[in-house]
C-alpha cells in the first residue's frame, strides 16, 4: 500500500510523515514514476508540474492531506487543494483530513444570493439589475412591494447584469418549497457568466463592453450574440418551470427585458410587461427613471410591475 502525505514545501511535511513512518521518503520530479509500496510525502513545489503532481496522487492508496499553517504561495494552496479534491472525487481515493480542504473555488461557484427566510410559505424574487432594484431604494423595488402587499417574507436571488442561466441556477439550488411563490424577472438572452482564476463571478452583457472596450480581449463580444444563448435561456426556463411544478411552488415569469417574446407566449403564468399602454411604456422607455446613471426604472415603474404581478396572482388564486 502507498500512503502519501501531501502539503506544502518545507520541513514540517517531512516531520509529519516521519512520525507516521521512520522510512517515509520524499517524492520529487526525479523519482515520481512507478512508486512502490511505502510511506511518502510531496508537494506541488517538489513535483514542479501539475501533471506529475496529479499522477503521483493517482498512484497513492491513501492520501493524508497535511496543509501548513501558512502556505508558501496562494497558487500552491489552490493547485494542491484542487488536485486532492479531484483525485478524491474521480479516482475514489481515501483522503484523510478531507474536511480541511477549503476549496475557495467551489465555495464561490456555489454561493447563493439569498436564503430562505421562514418555514412557512414565502416569496422568492429572481432576476437582473431591474429586479435587484438598481436606481431605487430597496423598499421601492417591485419584489419588496409584492412582499409587503402579500404580507409574506421575501428572498432576493438577484444580481445586476446577471443572465437567465445564472438566475435559473440560483432558483434550482435554493430551498424552495411547496406553497412558495416565485417571481422571476426574465432578462435578455445576450448575457453570460464568466469565472476565471478563482476570481469573483462576473456577469457579462453589452454594457460590459460599453464601459470597458478592452474587455473584448478577455471574452469576445461575439459570445453574447451566439445562437446557443437563446437555446440555453429556453432550456433553463423550462428546467425551473418543471422544478417548481414538481415542488408545487407557484411560478410567475415576468417579461421585463425579454427578447424571446414570441416564444414566451407559451410560458404558463407569463406576465408580459412590454404590453399595455404603448403611449407610456415600451422596452426602451419606463414610466419613470431611477437615480442611477444607467437609467434603470424608477419607483413608479416598480409599483406598476408589482401591481401587474399581484393582479395575476389574485387572478390565479380566485
């Protein structure tokens, strides 16, 4: 059996391994192939490349994860935890001290914008900047107005600039339950979520390139216009429709900035905000403008949204 202690470069790792076995040996880039039974210790610094590091992990029967109090570099920490976690998951290896894997990358992937507020039925609001309430006070956004009018708690799964796919993921992983009311403010399809180098998630849309023309060097603007954006949006919407139906949560789809208009007519409980009094309201003109430079809708428009949603909820309930 091969027992492998994995951590950072430094004498501390050798001391830990030698306490376990006086014959523990260091694995480096020079002796990392065809390891025989015994006790060993190593790090990404000793093996130099990720390919050699992952290959050594695959040869081990038991991996004992032994992180230092302070890592030599953040990159060593990231690479080590990533490959130990991958080996544990996909190679079915025994990893001792797996609870010490902090995996900051995974925590950022799985972060939810909000959580459940009560054990009783509640309201969930999902969507982009308009639904988030950019340009108005939190008490003036339509989701909060609905919460006040229905007299139930509300959770906001919202983020400025976010995509339909991001909102769908938030809804599908949240603690929705039977009897809950879900209002999803649908946005345009030309949006994607971008994550790189363990940084924060970035929501990309046309305004990203308008404010930062150089961003095209990172993500080509053509990506937001690709046809699979519409495919992704439609399939994600139907996943949430199916999910809420299975849970017996009531879902309402609010067509705020939607560019799938013809298709949206097939959605159950769809509320077309772009219809109504065309002299006063259309896609490019709100009933009033908020306080932000991007000219999001103001409190009058949010109240109009809330009233239309409440009318539909009352209509379905009666």
